[in-house]
């Protein structure tokens, strides 16, 4: 225990232990993250490869179908099939097979009997002729079928051969044409060159062709009926595998017996990468640990002797908050060190400065708070006062109708109540806002807000684009109106001097998108600098002369409290767009 009795030893040992634990934790966390990210990246790659293989196969199927249609529509083939003479048809079929470079070309007459075949044994041709695809083609329906072969999977496209219609609503059926292309080792090699992954084709639980050596076909066969990504080891090398059914309506799983493309991605590169990362991490950790040990020992020696005298005073200041407490420079040999005396002098100067700054900051904060409060009241009260002024002006008109008098008095009463709410909001700006939620017609609220904003002062009119399909929302009518008026007033101010631009200069629109209603305030003003855009919702930030910087800050607080979002996009010289998204179904939170 004597080893821990010295402060210097405790600092040294603690620093060394922290370094060891930090390095160990860092290595573990980084190793886990790198391993997980590498595995995730590999899985993403094989999924992307699966989608690419499926896309290539689909494209090839479409191409084969188009080629089969073109050949079936050739007059030469039609004429040969109409003779129903196998020798005649065989010569034409052999010519077209060479042109298509297909593995199979089969022609039948209108009764399904084989007239000509090429590229495959007669037994295989007979089997294909008996498939439902030929019967479907005789009924006028094209089809694609996949058949197992000893060296791959044969993809067969079967189309009808019809007599030229010559104005007939239903042309005469002459026979069928089947064109087949083999999914074999050659195609698998082409796909590997494109994707970088090994490919295998199989059917009925057997691998028929692959870029993997045939000695591993038995190991791969079990993966044909799997689903999702799995792992397999072949000749000591790790792979991840993904089966992709070749039939459009097939689903991977244990009951899968149809044709399957098996995609395999080697993990050798990933293993080498992880080994390199782990080795580099270990070397870095050892070097960092050695440096941390040396530095901790040096620091422990330099700070422990004079530290006690200074920390005692610091502890008293921290406990009491008395920044007038000073370190006595003539307190003994512990402060004879030059750096320690400098530290003590600096600490004493710092406490003096802190005490002075506390006094000055307190005074400035009081003055700043008073100025901000005055600014807020002036900014928020101006619009209601303009409406009251307009109402009083209307009351001074001679021969005023009683209905108009009542309307003006209602406006005055409403704006006085609004003034009272604004004063309360300013005084409670830093405290939670209380909302009064009720069903609200958003379009009616927008019309009301536009009218109030236009009454607030000179400027262009607000053009409305309101979507009648927007349903009523459960929200706070007054709070949302206040936010919209603030944004519309700002928009009208922003287009001052932009009369040369085409109307409308300010628009207010609504729309319904899924589970949210959207309100957009857009203007063709000067726009906002990109450097200022992230700060537009900060309290007291403004670029407008005479502005308070509280309009958008208050609006954002209101929108956030109503469970919505407020976003801004702006292009300098083009204009600004403010977008409010409010939920349709979920009511807003009761306070903010």
C-alpha cells in the first residue's frame, strides 16, 4: 500500500491504468465496429449483386422473347411451317438457329407435332414439345420456361407462329417457335466478370453449372433451398451465399425446387482487411500506451509538490464561491517554484477579474434584458395596434352602419385581447407555452392571417393558393395565426424594392400530403445569405434594420409546440420559402 501513499504515484498509476483501459476499450470498440461494418458492407454488396443478376436475367429474357417474336413473324418461317413438311422447316430452322446462336430452336405445327429442332437431342426436343408452354403458344400466349440440363438450366421462350392477319380479327395459327438459351458455366463466368461474385445455377436440389469447381457442387446443393444470406466454407475459404429464384413467382425456402441462381461472395479480402486493421490498432495502442506512461510519470512529478497549496485555496473558492480568496505567495517553500508562483499569481489575477466581470455582466444583463423586453413588446404589439387604428378610423366615418360598428368593435376587442396575450408571451418567453387545442379550419385561418398581415402596413398583397381537401386540424387557432402573421409580415417586408419581379410577390398556400398538412409562405424577396440561414430561428437574430429578431423565433416555438416542423429554404436574389408541416391525426402537445 506504500506504493499508493504518494500522490505522485497515484497520479502515475491512475494515468497508466486509464491509458491501458482506454486503449483496450478503443481497440475493442473499433474492432467491433469495423468487423460489423465490413460484414454489413459485404451483405449490401451481395444483395446488390443479387439484384444485378436478377436484372441481367430479366433483361436477357426480354431480349430472347423479342428475338423469338421477330423470327416467328418472318415470312420465310411462316411459309415453311405452312407446308407442314419437316425437311422444308428444318433447313429454315437451322439457318435461324445459327443467326440467333441459341442452344435450342424448336418448331411445331398447329397440332403440336415437332417439325424441326436444332441444338439439342431429339429426346429433349420431344420433352419440350410436350410442355404446357407449347399448348399455351398454340392458344396465342407467350411463355418462358426453365428446364434442367446436365450442364446447366435451359431457358426456353415459346411464342406462336401466326399467319398474317390480312384484316382478320383472329389470325390463323400455324404452329409454335421455341428458342432456348443455356444458363451454363459460360454465362456464370460472364456474370462473375461483371459482378465479382461466383455464380451457380441449380434446380431440383442439384447444382448444374457454376464458377465454383464441380467438387464443391454437393456442398452448394444444400444452399439452393435456403432463404436469405448464409455462410459456407469451401476448401478452407469462407463465403457468404444468397439464393435468388429464377422463376418470377417463386419464393426462396426449404420447399423451393425450381431453378435458382446462387450468388457467392468470398470473405478472403474482408478477412485480410480486418487482420490489417487489428494489427495496426495493436501497434498504435502499444505506442500510445508507452507515450501515455512516460507523460503521466513526468506530469505526476512536476505537479504534485506545489499542487497542494494551490488546490487548497481553489477548493475553498469552489466550495464558498468567494472569489476574493487569494493564494498567499509567501506561504513557504512549496511556492518557491517559478511555475507555481506564476500559477498562484495568475489565479489571484483571475479571481479579481472574475469578481469584476461578475459585477459588469450583472449590470449589462439587466440592461440587455430590459432592452430585449422593450424590443419584443414593440415588435409584437405593432400589428394589433395597426388593426385597432384601422378599426378606430372606420368608427370615425359618418353614417356608419350598426353592423360595421359592431364589426369594428369586435376587431378592437379581439386585438386588445391579443395584445394582452402578447404581453404575457413576452414576459413568459423563457417559460413553457400553454396551448388551447380545438378543431381548426386551416384554409380559413390562412385567409384570416393574410388579411391581418396586409392590414399591418404597406406592401404587396398576399396571394392565396388553398387546397380545399385539407381537413380540419386539432391545433391552437390563435397561436398558429400569430406565427403565420409574423411570417407573412416578414415576407412582405422582404419584397420591398422588388416591384420589377412578376406577381405574385408573396404567396400563402396549403396542401395535404399523407398524414400531414403543409402551409407554405413564399416570397420573391432578396433571399437570405447561406451563412445566415442556420441562424434565422435564433432569438434576437435579424438582418432587417429595425427588426427585433423574435418573429421567426416565436413562430418556431409555436410550431414545435403544436407537434409540427418549420423549415426554411432560400436562394439569394430569388426568394425565400417557409414551410410548416402539421400532423393530421396526432394532436399537438399541450405545452412547449
